[in-house]
């Protein structure tokens, strides 16, 4: 093993310890989406890519962007999955930590990775109470008439940026 402790992770081990597996089916991607934390049984993985085992649903996984460009991890993502999910970069606190200073670079890298490898990308909540920028509570304030506009503007910008791409 090299200096990188993740270099020797095999496909079997990666799939056997995958933290989340998302399976999407039905007419739309989100309505039929199910997420489970049940690990895959490494003894039943075999050599057939997971995405080729069925045509009844889309096979996807939640990814960890810190390993996304690590070759064995990336190769397994591309080989076995059709859909990836990575929430943190599109959450409000990850995009606009400082008011009026938006940084979409992390979300764009994931979108570009999905495009480059022919993967679908599932977005997450446009607003989630656990990952909001620190300035938001003050900005929303008690009975602030501009609160609705602040939230609507965030949703419009984020949804507009990734419309048709996520």
C-alpha cells in the first residue's frame, strides 16, 4: 500500500462497506427514490456492475466528495452506479456562508464530474435547517418583511443554476 490509505480499497470492499445506496425508480427520479443504509453483502457482489443487474430502477449512491477523484473510488462509482447524491455543496451554508458571496465551485465540480461520466445527479433540499449560513437567523429576524424574499431569492438562484442538470 502506498502513502494513501485508500489506495488499496477493492471494488468488493468499497461496495461491501458503502454507507448509502439510493435506488430510484418510477416515472420520475425523486418520487420513486428510496435511500437505505443497509450495506451490500460483499459475497454476492460478483463482477457484474450493479447498474447492469436490473432495468427496473436506477442504482445510485451517496458519494463522499473528498474521495471523488481518488481513482479506485471514482472507477467504482462510474462502473457500478448511474446516479450520485452529494448534499453538502448545494446546501445554503455551503454556498453562501458570507451574505451576498456565493461560491458554487464545489457543487459545480460534482455536477461536472457527473456530466463527464454520464451519471445522473440528485439534488438535495434547497433549504435545510441544519446547514444554513450564520447570517440567516438575523436576516430573517422576527417578522422581517424581507424574509420571504431572502429565501425565495436563494431558491431561485440555486434552482436556476442547476435547472435541467440535477
